[in-house]
């Protein structure tokens, strides 16, 4: 039921409807069954309770795509368009409120959003141009980071146990972030560890404050001395971008990293449990598997809220001006009107899915996320000849989240490939030492960040 802290005026239109709690044990275990139940009862739009707040949950493919593509006309990402919020009806301690109030491109519309998004597109372009020097240097760094993480997992020997989520899939994007930000090992250790704390929930408030302060300091430094990195390219593309604005934009990396790490883990599950997919990986079709998983099990299951600018007829309901809607990517992909066009055992799958969004807020880093996922999975399967989950797929633990479909852990037993069993080596520790050009370019000098030491401790604690 709706939280008693909500006034009737704040939720008029939703208050009269029975609300199903979205985030339940059933949803965590198998959200597809929840989507089916909601669709059968309400159609493509359902009234739900999200952590005590009433929200319209949109799970029809056509409806989700229509809202994405018509954001400028009928829908807003700005929280001040939420009627209940403007009236003071949203509890101040609602867990998602701080995120929705973030003043960055992810929660803006119109000219402000276009200007900030333009900075992102320009900033990411050198890293997403396959023939460019920066993209090639980043690719070599990605392979090196994968090998670093494998070396740490396999320190106990050529056979053993590991958590491919906590020790590989999730930390890998954090290591890539250091390269994008253009930071030294000395500064990068703190950034890495606070991004981990922020995403994992431990000391998240303190981590947010420290991370924002560090990114503000980084923005100030990059304005004074440019480099071949994302912040510098964003400043070059939008010189009127203030240091505070740049720091807020760079905070969005945490969400991108969490999404990408979750996608990598979901692809790994498919790769090591689906024999037919494993066969396709052997002939170099990993990118297609990434696309297939983005369709069948999208890491970003639901999007942050949008708000109706006017009364809108949607499904069986009229969404009142100021009402919040949550778009479900996973629900849209499960819509029979869309999912009926392909079968579950196809190796090749449609590109018409919504995992990367659509319209003005479409993800500007699709190629980068796909490349990271492809390299991470390919390198993992190269280095290990055997990877077996220690739990059945239907018993793998998932992190409770209204947005991300992410594994809490992915425990496996492994055997290092005989091609690499003689190459395992202890990681060389260096603290406070800037990364050398050779290390940045994927050479043999391999300084390790504080996150690597953290991962060692995690392995020893298992």
C-alpha cells in the first residue's frame, strides 16, 4: 500500500488504485514473472509502489519507445516537474530522491541537456573511434587490466575458486575509468575505492562527498593543464562548462560503470552456462552474445523517473500532468508484441532492443560499453580453460535495486588454461607512484592500484 506519509493531493490519480510493491523477493528472484503478472492485470502500464512511493510502471515496448522518443514534448527528466515533489509530498528520506535531484545531463531537458550531452559525445569520441590513437591505447589498457584481475584471482594456483562479479566483472570498469579520467595511480587509488563504496553501498554518503570533492579537484586541474583524457576533451568541446558542472557530469561515470560491470557479469553467466553460446564464442561472436544478453537480460532493467508535462493517455490509464513514470527496459523486451518476433534459442538477435535507450537521452557510450564487455569476456575465456558456477543459475544472488539487474556475486571454480599457467605472477605493489607511459600504453610496467590489494583481501577472506 501507499506510504501514510503521502497526502491524497500528492498522489491523486494513483491513490485510488491498488498498488503492487515492485521490489519484492519475487522480483529479485525472477522479475519476468512480475512483469507477466502486472501485464496480465493492467496491460502495458501498471500502478506500482516503489519503496513506498506510487509510480506508473511502463512495461509495453511501444509505450516505452514512444516516451523515449517524445521526451521534449510530453515528458521531462527534471524532478521539479513531479507534482508530488513540488507539493512536498515526497518523503525527504526516500532513498532515490538524492539521485533524482542530481543536476547533471541525466536529469535535464532542452538546451541545457543538449549542451551537456554534446560535451559527453565530444569527450568520448577519441575513445570510441576504432582507428584513433586514444581508442587503441585504451584497448591495450583494457586487456592489461583484465590480465591484472585474472592474475589476482589465480594467485592461489592454477585451480581454485573465485567470485567473477566482485573480483572481475565489477572492478574492471573502475580500472578503465582511471584511464578515461587521466589520473595517476596516486590519485586513482582513492577514486577507485570510493567509486566501489558508492556503488556497493558501504559508506555511500561519505564516498559521494569524497568522490565529488576529488572530481571537482580533478576538473580544476584539467582546466589548468589539459591532457588526452575525457575531462580535458569535454572542457575543449564546451569551454563555458564550469568546474562544478564538470564534476557533476563525471559523477555519472559511477552509474555507467555499474551498468557496464553488471552487463559483463550477465554475459559471463550466459557464456559459461549456455553450451550453444559457448560454441559461438569460440568463433569470435562475443559481441553478438553481448547484444543478445542486453536484449534478454538487460543490466539496466528500469530507467530513472520521467514526469508527464501534460495529461497523457497511456495504455488503459490517463497519466496526469506531474505524475512519475518508470520505464522498464526489461519489461518492454518481455512484451509479447516484441519478444514474439524471435525465439529464445537464436544465436543472432535483433538490434531493435532498448538497452541503450532511444531519443534525446540515448546512451552516448554504447560502443565503449560493448567493447569493454567483449574484451572482458574474451580475455576471461582465454585465460581460463574451465569456469563452472558453484550455484545453479536460478540460485545466483542478485542485488536488490529498482534500476540495475546485477549479480551480488558469481562464485565459480576455475582452471587456468595451460597456455597461461606458467605466466602467472604476483602483482607488483606501488603506492603513490604515477603510472608510466609504458604502463598507460599497455607495456610491461604494471603498477597496481589499491583496488588490487582490496581484491586480494577479498580472495583471502573467501
